[in-house]
């Protein structure tokens, strides 16, 4: 049924195109890195593969935020925490894979534990020598945290700015906790010096290409999954809760459960993004819990256009590409540029890049329709324009032109 | 007073906000299948009474019973809605970013948990129900339009349609004709009388012409309690009602 809607002609073309591009990139980029000689003009250097792979993880994180912020109005300023927890779960697996190749050569204990005089492996490190266990933890830990956090927050009807503040407090508390050496997660150095993933050298070009492909495929899956959720009756309910929460209650829906489901799914997606991110950058440390990281995610989503699925991905890719360029050229000005960008987007592009694109295209279409209509019959002009301007964008990938502001119920 | 055969039974209900007694020892009984109009000046506690019945506000004291036996003070909004109490807000509240059809679909009676909603497919029966309601509220030709594009009066009708989709036993309708033209007001009166044939209804309204149109028992609230109750002629002849509400 979902696939039927997906392949329906003309339906959600933007989503289909995005998924196609991501899948194509998953094949072509590794081919151009591994199969083409470095002298060729088509050669993609390994560092570009790693860098774009990292961006794709950020894009997945931005998409996760979009599900709760764009579609349910939950402005989470702590999504970096779920990302980092997924990253730590993967990092623990990678640490256990080092084995006796560490500096201290201890076959069981990672280097930092030997250094900190641990006598045995803490209980929560058991099982992480198996990939399948780590993979489950990548999903379960962020999901469980989001479930428990959301259960309390949404049940107590904490909304709006207060909810944003407590999500921020959550990631800050985790930042402080993970900085402590006796937490058993490597303190402020975090987890690094990874050697192998699933038996392959993490530094090798082929592994990096495979990780890039995995990130691209995962992002494509997440796009499809988010699109399917948003297009379902539940997705409509999600937007209904965003726009008029108490109305949904008086219709018998449990708004807190609606939010909780989206929040948990979103946290799991963020965890997957973190898990794919860590082997590509080679380190995970408490810095990933920085509140500013989570705020940056909000900026990506806002720049691309929240509530559009594709927008946050574009936003994450563009802002991070800009960041890489900017921090190379004018490193000390980057944060000013980022702040300025957020202000500019809020003031000038409240619907982000995708929203601007849609309204621009909508106008162009209306003009074209108007001029055609003018030639045919002068009377038809106003109706053509007003029809276009009012046409509802009911597909989740599009932005409604007559975008109704969320309204508070009584 | 016996609770049996009542759809709604309020006895000695009081609630105060920051020392202000919004509802003061209010007692009100609605029989099964009855339609009642509630009038009263601003601040008389009409909306607060609806908040109490629908679980939004907890009373400080007093009994609130639904269908003779369900103690409503022990349930929250969603549970009360599921028991069969539907509510239309004073300010029309519909899901503006959804189409008329989707608004009705979200209101349609059925399971209210997440996973059925996630894998929900519209059945023929549901499509037919939506079709019927679209006919009743006369928005059939606008079914694919966003609710945001409706006029104020149409939003009121859509919200009444959502109530119908819920198929409640008791409807609480807060100012259904505010902002409507005379013709629309008459239509709404006709619609509500239709609904009242197989539902219990409470209508809060200021428009006396509309209340007369409904032709039902009237309760006048003042300062959180019942001032007068009876036919419209009886109530509007009541000295105290004239004093506080209708004006001389």
C-alpha cells in the first residue's frame, strides 16, 4: 500500500528524486574513489568521501529533527544527545575491536581503562565486542532515553519553550556526565584510535567508501520511512497535534502518545546517524553533547525548510559545506557567520530554501497560467491566480503555499 | 434527585481560579435525548462548565456524572471524549493545515492508538460516513480544500461535522452561530435540531433569536450558578434574568 503510493505517477516526486540521488551516490561515489585512477579528472579523493559521508550523517540527524520539529512542533534543542549516544554505542564496539593492538596491549580493557587503573571491564561494556549487540544498542539507548524523557515531559504537558529548555538541559547534563572519567566512557578524551569495523580497517579507502555508501543508503531509507510516517493517518494526526493540540484531545486522541512516538522514532534515527558518523570521523567524545551542536542542527533544518523532509537534508549539506569552507578561510568568523545565517533565514526565508523555491515556482507557474489565460480570455486571469495561490500542498514533501500558522486552541 | 435516566448530572459543583469563583454551587441536570440552551452574560461560567464536563478543569467540589453512573471528575479529556462527549469550541478550532476530508477522518469514531493510525487505510464504510457528513454540513464541494481557507461560518460547520464524525452521545456546542449570517444561523438551528433527534445536546449561545429557533428548555447562568430555568418565555420574563442579562 505504501509502495503503491510511492510509485504513483507524479506523487511526491521530490521525495523519489531525493531517494534516487542518494542511492545513485551510494554506488557512484565509491566507484569513482576506488575504480578510477587518482590521475583521472573523475577521481574522488578519499578525504572527500569521508567528508561527504560525515555530511550525510548530519543530514540524517537534521531529518530526525524535522520529524519532531517540522511535523509536530517539538523544538528539540537536545537532538545532539541522541546522536552522541548512538555514536558512543558504536564507539564502544570499535574500542572492543582494537583488542590487544592498543598502546598497553591489554586484550580486554581499552587503553583509557588501563590508564585509569580499571581492573576489569565495567558491566555496561559487556556485549559490545559483538556488532549485533552494539547495533541494537545504537537503536535502543537513544530510543529508550527519548521514550522515558518524552513520557514524563509530554504527560506533564510541557510544551513550547519550556520543552526546548529541558531538552537542552538533558544534553548538557549528559555532557557533564560523560566528561567524568569514572563514568567509564573515556572522560574528555572519549573513544578513539579505532582499528577495525566488522574486520575491515577503518582507515582503508574501501571501508570509507563502504561507510559512505551505508550512510547514503540509510539516509535514503530514512527519507522513505519519514515520508511514509508523515503521509499516514498518524502523520496527519501529528500535524494536527502541532496545530491544535487540545482539539485532538477532545476528539479522544492522546496527544502525549502521538508526540512520544514521533520523539522516540526521531531519537532512534539520530542514534543511527551518530553510529554511522563515528567510524567515519574516527572519534567520539563528550563534545558531541555540546548544546551548541544541537542548536546547529536546528539551524540546518531551518535553513533548508522545516516540515519538508528534503529541506533539512539540503540545509545540513549546504551549511556544513559552508562550514568546511569557512573554517578553512576565516576560522574565527565562522560562528558569527552561522549566527548571522540563522537570523537572516528567520527574517528573510521563514520557510527555508525549499519553502522559497516552492513559492517562487508557485509564482512562476501562476504567472505563466495567468499569461496563458490572458491570451485565451481576459476574464479568466484572477481566477487562475487565486486558484494557484490557494492550491493546497497536501503531499508531505511539498510546502503548502497558503501555510496556516499553528493556532492555539482554547 | 435521581441520576438514572440522566445523560449529564452536575450537583453542587464549584471551582475557583485564584480566588475567583467561576462556578459556584452549580447544579444542572440533562435528561437523555434532551437539548438544552444555556444563556447568560459573559463570565457567567458557561465555558468553564464545559471545561469541567470535558475534563479540562477539575472541580473543587461537587459531583459530575455522565450517563447516570460515570464520574467525570476521575477522567481526562481523551477518555471523556472516547466515552461519548463531543465538544465544539467557542472559537472554531479545526486542523487548518489539513483538508476538510482529513479533518473529518481524524475525528471519525474508531481506535485511537498510534499503530492502527500508522497503518490505517480508509475503508469503504469510513468513506461513506465522511460522505454523509460532508452532505450534512454542506462542504462536499470543498472536501479537498484546506480548512484554513474556509470562512468563519464554514469552520463552525466543519467543527460540528467533526462532532458528528465522533458520534458522541452528548454534544457540547459553544456559540455555534457566532459570526454567521442570518441565513446560516437558521441553517445551523435546523442542523442542531436534526442532531438532537438522536443525541443529547447542550448549546451555549448569546443569539436569542437562535435560541428561540431551537425551541428548547433554557437555563440562564449567572456568576457561576443557575439563575433561572424553563421555557424561553418563562426565563426571559424572569425579573432577575432581565436585570443581569437581557436588559430592560
